[in-house]
C-alpha cells in the first residue's frame, strides 16, 4: 500500500519542484537512481550475507541509506512558484 501511494506523491513533488519544462529530465534521472538501488541493493545484501553469515549487516547498511534519504527529503526546501514571489 505504501509503495503504491509513493508513486503519485513523488511525481507530484517533482512537478512542483522542477516545473513542467524539466519534468522529463528529472523523471529520467530519478528513475535511474531508483533502479540502480533496486538492482544493486539485493546484490549488496547477498554479498554481505556471504561474508558475515547473515543479512543483518547488509540490511542495516541499506536501512541507514534509506534513513539518510528520508532525512534529505524532509530537509528539502519548499519550491518557490513564480506567482508566490
């Protein structure tokens, strides 16, 4: 349920922050970053499990990365629209 709500929210936020003229470029770059994480995250977690014998270290590192991303998301400045200046 949460992942389904994330999609429309992220699209709306990108449109608000960057406007329609940059929307396609921003969507492309952000999708690239998301897909890299989705591709490399399981490989990293499996690699850590092979080295340390369980998934705890790998998942802890990935959770820390997600936490840092959430903090950056919350710390982002609000977009300024031309009609609000």
